[in-house]
């Protein structure tokens, strides 16, 4: 069997849904399982609805609700007929009535807990898969519809729930029966607790769903279908001259994803690595293009060692500096600092230390005040905001003796605040001011790829 995951950009309207289904149809003999995201920007709009409901702004929430309803129903009317049309309309009516009552309830209460937030966001994928399953039947594809909440089981960390792999794998194997000539459609992103309460896997999480199901079913391949020709040398929205990377290792792809290349979700890679399942990233709008093949670490051509594959960036980074003379010749100091970050469940990306100071970057500042307060017991603390991490990814980059001089040469007027090379063997990362991030990427791309 093969997994085909279509992101929101790939199912944004009737035309793209048809393209996606053409791709699936051409692989029916591989027992395809299709994992689908919410259409276009639906999840963002649902998020807006949730915020408005929390503020009690029911009328504004209802307006967005109405827009979403009209957009989905106009797709339905454009390509469904007879019993497919009536069955789809009936199913969608039920979903929209349910969503409307949730919005009404939350607006009255003026609250939106993470649990309610997940309930609202889950509708995007329920809408898209309901429409797509009906369209598939309309074009004579034998189609099974699965509710992912019955197969992906998580804890109750709403908005970024953690998957219980054992339970999930057995649910998947019990419910999904891939078969040649038959299509299975399921939602990405959504899941549920063991009590059946709806959860989500975090924004962009549909890739992860694809990978979990792929691992449980021992898929021969996982295909991530998006709106660009694979993983590119940089974000093509910023660098129009970005080139497709033909082959990239799991490790390189994970670094890129983690440091901001939205094209693939970082967690996607892990279940696939464990079983050595190849992951392909392809363009729904241009299926002939080869796309990117994500291969096992260490596989592929030796000549790619030391070669820069791509540049990613992540904005909104904060640096925390701690200076303490107690650190001089002392041990256990770093552990004490990291314990504080662990206590507040905040992950640190880059670290740089000298004899008496440590600098660290974080992107989640929700616990910053408490972290700062605890850190003050260890030394002087200062915080710098509005920064970006720029991440150059490539296996064994440090083996290129010119790498740093090339980077510094490309960025002669941009201040580099912090730098890390060699920690992971696959990346060179550094920090620049937020307002220099795009310029930095452009300068680097020119030097390394153009
Ligand atoms: P989907 O709807 O398929 O999940 P996303 O919007 O999440 O799509 O991801 C695709 C987008 O990722 C592309 O349109 C592109 O702008 C962005 N992107 C960022 N960095 C890269 C990169 N290095 N290679 C390809 N795309 C990238
Ligand atoms: N629809 C969800 C989101 O927009 C999940 C996804 O697209 O992967 O985050
Ligand atoms: Mg995505």
C-alpha cells in the first residue's frame, strides 16, 4: 500500500481536488490511502472563529462561519450530482450545524479552552474529506471513508496531543484495510483521546498522520503532495530562483522542517525512519516533476557530503543570556539551567557557552517570565527579542573549509548574533535580527545556489 497526503494547498478548490484525485486514481493498483488536510486556509479561519467566540464576538464569528460554509458548498455543487450530491449535502449539513452550536455555546460562555479549540479546528479536515470521498465516488473510484479520530489515539494535551503509538497502530490495523483498486480517505491532523474527545496533532500535523498510518500499515512509500516541486533550496515564496533538492536525508529534512521549512512537518520523519519507508515530496500542480526523495541517513551519493542542500529560517526567536562568575571552573551549572527550561516545558534550539556565560535561543516565550525569574538565581539574565534563526542544512557541512568565510562574505553588513556549527553534523545555524532574515536568505542563496 501507499500513502498519499494532500495538504490544504493541494485541495484548495474544486480544480485542485480533481487534480489530487487524478493522482490517486493513477495509483489505485497500489492500494492507496489518502490523507487530507483542511481546504486552503480553512484551519486559519476556524482559528479566527475560536478567538472571536472566546471574546463573545458572535456576529463576526458567524460571518466567517458563513463564508466557510458558502465556499465549501460551492465546491460541492460544482462537481457532485444526484445521490452523491444529496448524501454529501446531508453529511455537511450535520457538520455545519454541530460547528454552529459549538460557536454559539463558546460565545455565550466567552471561553475557548484548548479542548474547545481542537473541537473547532477539527471541522476543517472533516469538511474536506467528506467532500473528497463523495467526489471520488462520483468519478467511480471505490472509496472507503475513515474517521481518523477512531484510529489515531493520543493523550489529552489538546492543540499538540502526543500519539500513543501502540494503541494507534492496532486501531489503524483493525480499521484500515488497504486493497488494490480501492481508495481509503482519512483526515490528517485530527485524533482523539482514549475517551473519544477530539484532539489535534499541532498545526501542520497532517504530514504526521500520513507517517503514522504509513508506519502502522508498512506502506511501501509515503507521498507528501503540496504546491511546490518538492523540498527546495529555500522557501520559493521568498526566493523565486529556489531549486528542487532531488535527494535529501531524513536527518537533513528533519533539520530543515524544524527550522522553518513548512513544506514538511518535523515529526513526519520519525515513524518513517524507524521502518525505512521512503518519503517523497511532490507537487500536485505539476505531478510530472520528480520532486524530492527523502532517503535514509548515510544512503545516497557520497558526493553530497559537505554540500549545502537548503537554507531555512525561523522568525520570532528570543535569546536568553545568563552570566555568572560562579560558573568559572564549576560543574553542574548547565544542568541546573536546563532543568529550569525542562520545568517550564520550553525547548532550547541553539546554545553557545563561554567560561562565564551561556546564551540560548527559544521560540516559545509563553513561560519566559517564570524562566527568567528562576534563572536569576543562577546569575545575571538578559533577554533579546525579535531575532531569526537562519539554518543552513547539508550533511557534513563543517567539512567544507570555506563554509564560514562564504557565509561571512555573503553577509558583510548583516550582524550575526550567535552561531552554531558542528553540533549536529547537518546544520550551520546562526541568529540575525528579524528584519534582516529575508535579506540574509537572499544573499546566502545567491552565493551558494545561483
Ligand atoms: P501544504 O498545504 O501542502 O501542507 P504548506 O503551506 O504547509 O503546504 O507547505 C508548502 C509551502 O512550504 C510552500 O508553498 C512553500 O512556500 C513553503 N516552504 C518553505 N520552505 C520551503 C522549502 N525549503 N522547500 C519547499 N517549500 C518550502
Ligand atoms: N489543517 C491543519 C493546519 O492547517 C493541518 C495541516 O494542514 O497539516 O495546520
Ligand atoms: Mg503543511
